[in-house]
C-alpha cells in the first residue's frame, strides 16, 4: 500500500496555515467563551499532537523553509 507523502514545500505551507488557523480559532474561542488557562493549554496540545502525528507518520515532511540546513558545505 502506497502512503501519502507530501513534499517539503507543501508540508511547510500546510503546517504554517494550520498554525495560523488554529491560533485564530483559539483566540476567537477564548474571547467568546469563558475558558481558563488549563482548557487553553489542553486545546493547544491537542492541535500540536495532530501535527506531530502527521510528521511522525511521514505524511508531512517539513523542511522548515530551509532554516535548518543540514548539508555541510565543503571549503
């Protein structure tokens, strides 16, 4: 069975959009309802676990927009 694997740029874009949308959702939810600190942390951890699981399953293959280049340049 062939697994779904996204390339590095698509993974970076999806993760960035996911973070922005979930932060917007959390801020909107917290301003409209009376949520406490613990509820906010639990919701945030749930959102992070989803992304972590997708990276661990190698569905998402982030390159972090090339910030952490692991290739060594020979001088």
